[in-house]
C-alpha cells in the first residue's frame, strides 16, 4: 500500500495503527504528514498549542520505527502523534490550564491519562487548547486565544475540549483525549461532527488530584472520528488505579473487542427539551429527531419520555455540587489577592458562590442527587438508552463570551445554556455524543445517548451501529483550509 502524506492524516486512528504495525507506513512518515497538516491548518483554527520542536518529534518517531524493526510494539498508539488537553499534566511540557497565572508551568510528571497513552506508544506533540480552568463550554483564554469551529471559523468550537474536537475534525490528530464536567467531551464533539464519550464516573481515574473522595463529577475520556477509535482509546485510558479508590476495577481491555451487534431490540427514550423546560434554538430538536429516525430504521424503538423529576430542582442541586467542587479548584490561585485581576470573572463567580455554601446545603444536594440517580435508573429500567440534544443552540459567534439568551429566554448563569448535559454527569452515567446533522448554515449538532451504569460497551456498540447506517452523514468533512 502506498500512501501520500495527505492520505495518512485522513486515516482513522485504528486504520493508522494497523498500517504502522504492518509497516505499510513509517512512524516518521506519519509524524511528518501530521506536522505538515498542522503547519497548514492550525493557524486558522488554533486547536493545538505548545507544539514541540519538529526535529525532536521526528527523532522520536525514528525511535518508534527502530522499535518496530526489532519486533517491539508499545501498543495500539505506537508512533501515533497525540496532543494532550491543556488541563492534564504533561512532564516537561507546559500545562497552562488556559490561565495567565500558569503560563509558564511545566509539570515534572505526567497525569495518569497521559502516562497511560504514552505507555501505549503515542508521541506527545503538544497540547490542545481549552478555556481558562476548563470553565465554560467555549474554548478561549488569554494565553493562546480562541479555538475556532472546524466548520465555520467565525463560530465557537465548544469546550472545554474544544481544541481536541477541532484537531480531530480538521485531521490534525488521529484521535484525541479530553475531559468532561459539564459536557466538555460531548458539546465540542457535537459542534465539530466527531464522537465524544463521557465515561462512567470512575472508569478513567484522574491523577494527580487533591481530592479522590468528593470530586466525582469531572472525568477524562476519549474522542475520535469513529466509534472504534473512541473505544480503542478508552481501552487505554480506563482501568483501576489504587490512588483513586473509587475508580472502576474492570480492565480497559474490554473495550478493545469488536463492536458489531444487533441493535434491533434497543429501546431509546427521547427526552427532547424536557417538555419545554430547556429552551432550544430553532432546528436543534428537528436535527436530533431526524438522527433518531436512523435508529428506528435500524429496528430500535424510540419513544418520547419525561424526566419524571422537577428539572428546576435538579438544576439547583447541580449548582450546589458544581460550586462546591469548582470553588476549591480556584482557591489556591487566590492566595495572592493580586491574582484576582488575572482570573476570568466566571471563575471568580464560582469561587465567590462556593464561599456561601454550608455543609447542610451540600448534604441536601447530595440527597437530591441520590433521588435523581434513582429516577434515572427507573428510566433505564424502561429504556436501554436515553437521548437528548448535545447542546441547546448552534455554535455561536467566537467573540461572544457566552450566550445570554436562547430562543428569547435569558440565561441566568454563564453555563445555563448547557443545562442539557448535566443529567449524565450528575448521575455518573456514561454518555456518547454522535453526529446528528447540520442546519441550513452548515453548522453541526450532536445527539447524546446516555447509557446504563458502567454500560460503555453497550453504548459504543449502539453508536457503532448508528455510524454504519449513517455513512452519508459521517462522510461530511469541514471546509478545506490552507
């Protein structure tokens, strides 16, 4: 098989891995093709930041080729270029969190997720851009600037894994990692026409961490241009670590198995806009319902259903939990009072609100969260999967901080416009964003599928079946940039 440099960047990660291991392409050729495409495209989208020196990266690729020549493979990611989300520690490479206060911070050790991917053979080429402290589903910061949507450079890429999603969509990376607290693996995937999986809480343990007991809302996870790529990256990221005692014991290898299955008996509960509770921009529900028709064509049963719980109470519960967990993340940066001037107002709001919380409020929110989980489990007794849009509006102008209204209804917080993603997070359930379609302006939207507890494999199998039936949709690529 003879490949041109452009062909190499068009491959899915799994096909690329096979080509490398079969010595149909060299790791050096893959690295050279990737760096050439980044050089052409990244100045337009600003997805990859802190890019390492090309000569050093090519030398590392040569070392991977030498390993293969000796019959040695490190794993599925052997020789694969990878950029780590700029919230995760990377030894010897800047980890800024998108904050001017962290502009020059260089960790001495990798985070657990990065370490696992390196152990599987990837070559870290740089980082992917993220909003300051990962807050807000819109990727911009005062260190690197905004990341632009892969399909329209005037629009937001989403976030906080916006750099990762755009790098995937524009073929700057074969596969990408990210993290998700409030839709950060799902919203940017949906807005850039790729797949993003928020794993079950504990599936992909996070380390280092100041707290491994209470902070159970955020999780790292995989993104890809195919469901197979998502599953393979999850197989590397997942698995118990004793430093995170609440992590799931199952080995990640379970996700490296074939994904083919018969979806015809699957029952999907369509939550839509929660009977009008969630404001939706025109066309969002239509595109998602059209995607659901593809599931019915596969033999799935799709029915409208209700949340079965007051969504306003769920939101109030969410606010307490989010402030209780985000506030302490910001606190160390405010030990020096002068730092306040260098922290974005949304982060300061989270911190200031957290100071007002009491133990009684958190206990009450924990009880409410418990009741919510029980209701979600009751729904998942009736349905195999619950479905919602991945966002409540189409990608907005890149120069906007955050939407202040949707369909004429005002947003009372900087993240209220992403309320649709809190349900999987609050219940600790796995959720995958699959491409749903486009509006008349060519902007993408995703559909999120929420699975049963620790049900990633079944969720990936259903998404894989959908992907196979939506060949026309999956073939759509962003406009060429050069």
